[in-house]
């Protein structure tokens, strides 16, 4: 049987495709190495302080021990995000077989990053929707996506920055649920530029997870800062107002979900 070119790229095209895939893979690895080197350098500095003459000072000891703990946590999260980027599509179960709650994802991600925000002298505020924000998908991976985007905003911002994450209320028959992530510079600082480095491991992993769930990400200018609009398709057949835990009227937030953690 004679070979045809209808179902298979020509040899030259296959070489180009392979080269493009290799380049993308190399860029991911280079980005991971760069980020790990930065994190481990910070942890090494902390370890040197704890073995030096200042180790007897309780303030220094506590602060640098916390720094080492936060940096090792970042290493674990970077490796998890890199694993997500290298996950073969065949390893994923169909998204529609599970459900995820964006309120729960936001709360879990925020609690995990509260210590990092405090270490960076920043404020992290979480605002869940007043009722369940259910989508079809994997709770763990959705949490990982929100965590990666929030962490990116934290680690690329100046001390004193306010980072806010809000799940928009689900209205009527809306087919999507939106999470708004924004950051604002301290008063008197110039506005933040609208930019996002998708070559960084965590944002890239978050984008893949969101897209795997049929969602989308978009940048928006937000006054003195910039924000991310993360949208997911709403779970089919869920009635509007299907509530989980009620939120306190006086605060409008879940208990312990408002993480004002500036040091």
C-alpha cells in the first residue's frame, strides 16, 4: 500500500514539530531550574543565619526558621506544578465525573499561602461567593490552579501589596463562574503594569488546568493594579442559590477566610 501525506506530516514538518516540542520542554525546565535556584538560595541564607552568631537571638531565629519553612513549601509547590505541566493527557480522568467547589478551592489555597504572604509583608484577602460555586472538575487540580495564580501575584509583588481573590456570586442561569484575582500597590506607589509571565511554572500549570476544565483566563487593568479573570463552566443542572455554608452577614466572608496577614 502506498504511503500518503494526508494523515501524516512530511519528514521536515515532523522535525519542526519535534524541535518546537523540545524547545518548549527546555524552556519549562529552564524556568523551573531558575525558580528553584532562587528559592534554595533564600533557604541557604536562612540556614547560614541560624548557624551563625545571630542564632541565639529569638527574633532572628523565629524569622529565619519561618523563611526556610516557606521556601521549602514553595519548592514542593513548584515541583507539583511542574508535574502538572508534564502530565500526559491520558493520565486525566474525564472532568465531568467529579465536581469541585471554587469556594473550597479558594479557601484551601489561601490557607496554604497565608504564611508566605505574611513572610512577604503582604495582605491576602479571600472573598468566597455566598453560595456554592460548583463546577465539573477535580477539586485538587482546581485548588492547585488558584493557588498557583495567587502565589505568582504574591511572589512578584512589592512588600505591602494587597492581593485579593474573589469568587463572583452565581447569578441566575449564568453558564460560567468567575474568580477575580487582583493586586494593588501600596499607596503612593506607581500603578502595576498589566503583565503576566506565562513562562513561569505555576502560572503555566494553572493555565493548563483551567483550560482542561473548559475555562479561560484573561488579564484586566484594575485601577492602580491589574487583575486576572478566571472563568469556569458552571456545573450542569445545578440550581442557582444551592447553598453550602452560609456566610456571616456582618462580614460577608467565611470565618477565617479573610487573611490579613501583613507582618
